[in-house]
């Protein structure tokens, strides 16, 4: 059925949309950095810029920041560094395979600071107690999508240590559900609003899992001393996996420790900060020694997970500070079905819509380029990094074209599908569709992007319409699957 001719927005609206698009493009250019290749030494950044020392919390590896080596350049015991996470830090430092730093200011990706995320393989968020800003959430999510490791450690609901109205449960859920990169449950889980007083969550049976059976030991149990769990949603991200469960729970509920992947990166979640607390820290803090608790194997769990996030292990995503030479089977496009509206994609005003003038293939939202019956150019684009280790990179999308044009030989209106570099130069045109491709329903289109492995590219759809008779180019259910 022919779509109704769309009405053009008033000029002021179009100009405002253009301004927003330009600003979004500029912001994206700032965020998307050239991927850093994985170094021999695993680079780990511990966050201390979000009230991680509020109240009795002391979630730092050392009082020397950003470099803990300033306190002791060759630590042999956890007492050589000061902080409730010093055992964790010293254990990694002693291996000679890790470079550790602490971030005390806003988290960035693609910037020039020494603690910019592009300089690291893994980011540890040890019970943050203030909300991440919009820019920080974009930085964190882009870092993971491009190959970084993210270690999220929560505490029980109501653990608002600085009394600002937010606890770690709310803050980490906000990171996953309210960001500009992908808010459609990108990691495949949500953190439960619970306060579980005590328990010893047990590890699942999986002898090949590098987190449960890694170079730092075998994990059997963890502990909860007022903590929470997570609910898994494998239908949103099939890579999510619970590794330790609250007593009496399994499957998609009661996961106390879990892993997942996003884009080219890896994610780990732990439901309590007590297991990483080594009982020592700065004067005046009341701490709990979960790290050395003999009823659990928390040290092995923390250290194996850190190694896995940084790129070790045979299963899961790849480390490398937002890119590297490994490849994990994954779907890389954010908001790939457009159900989060104007999120992740850069688009002309009105392109991403749930208008009844056309129909989504699935869900409610879709991308509708042109269809006005006047001279129009609409665009839709998203930047993505294709890991250098991937031999398969399959771009696909569903396209529906309807038109009021009657010609069977002349392409009056066109849709170009192109690959651009970070400077906006066209690297290749994958296809050009036109009013001559009009047909009922959606048709899947597929292309290989394997030749762009190791590059950050922009996928761009450009619809150009002539001055009379509308043609609508309708896109839904995009994907970029790599392996």
C-alpha cells in the first residue's frame, strides 16, 4: 500500500533538528576514539570519582592517586598500600602483568587525560554512590562496546553512603537503561532492589569457565553481607550468564555474580561490595574482611574476573581498551530495532518514528527516510568499531520501499547505503535503491563489512527525493553480526 505523503516540518523545526544533529555528530566525534591495541600489560582503572570513599566505604587500592606506586613502588603485602581494596590491587601488581591507576575525576573516552578510558583495558566501578553524567555514561558504554572490560560492583538497595538520594543499585541500573549508546537492556540483566542480609552464593558447575577456574584459583562460593542479586534477561542479550547464585535460586533469577558481553567488550557484575573489602583502610572507617573470609573464595573470583575482563580466557568478549585483535561473536549496532527512539543513531528530524503512516517490521519504531513528495534529503547513521580479529562482519537490515512514482525505468528517488571513515570520507557504497525497488512488505538486505575489520566506521543511509511524487524508504531491524 502506498504511504501517505508526509508533511514537511516548519523551517524553524528543521533548523533546530539540524543544529541538534550537528551537535550530536560533534559529540560523537569527541567520544569515538581510535581504538588502543592491547598491551602486554593489562591496564586497569579503578574509579574513585563517584563517592567510593563516602561513609564507611573505602573502595580504593591506594591513597596515592592516580598511581598507587607513589605510595609503595614494590608492594609485597596489602598493608603496603592503603585502602579497603589494597589486597586486590597488590595481588594484581605482584604478578607483573598489570598496570593500575585510579580515576578521581569525570570518566572520559577519547580525551587527552592520563586516565581517559581509551588508555585502559578494564574499568572497575566499586560501588559508585553518585550518578554518572550523560557524558560519562556515553564514555563508559562506548568503551565497552569498542572492546573494554567493565566490572560493576553493587551493594544492597538503600546503601546511600553520601545521602544524595542514590545508591549503587539505582546508579548502575541508570547506566544501563539511560544512556545514549544503547538503553535497550544492552548487557541482558537488571539489578534487583533487594537487601539480602547474608548468604553464601554457590558457583555453577562449569569447569571450562575462565572466571570460575582461572589462573588465580578455583571459585566455589562467595558471600553476601547485605547485598543484592540480578535478574537475567537472555532474550535481550544471549551472552549473559550467571556464575554464582543465591541459595535456592538458579536460571534467570538470584544471580549474585554474572558475566556478559556488549559489542566487542566484556562485562562482570557482583551484587555486594563486602567480598572485595579486605578489612583494612584509612583511619575511621568500619570495614569488613570479605576478601580473606575462609568460608568463600572471593579473592580468586575478583582476580579471575579482572583477568577475564582485561582479555584473558578463551570465552567471552575481548579486552584492549576499546579494541584489539580478538573477536567475540556479537551484534554491534546499538538501538538496532529503533525501539529506543532517537538514541544511538544520528538521524534527520522525524526519520526515527512510530508514525502510523508506515509500519514497523517488529515493535513500534522504525526509520522512515523521505516520503514527502518534495525535494528532500534524509540521513540515518551510526558509528561502530569492527574488531580487528573478526573474519565475519555481516551487516543486515530490512527495507521496504513504496512510491507514487509510475516510471518503470527511471530512478527519480534514491537511497544510498554507504561506509564512511571518521573524517566523513566515503569508503564504499554498498548499494543504491530507488523507486524502482518498490514492493509490498520488507525485504532483508545483507552485506559483508569484513574488509573494515580493525576500523571505526560510520554506516550511513542517505535518502534523496525529487520535487514531485513521494518515495518512502523504510528501514527496520538492523544488525551487524561479527565473529
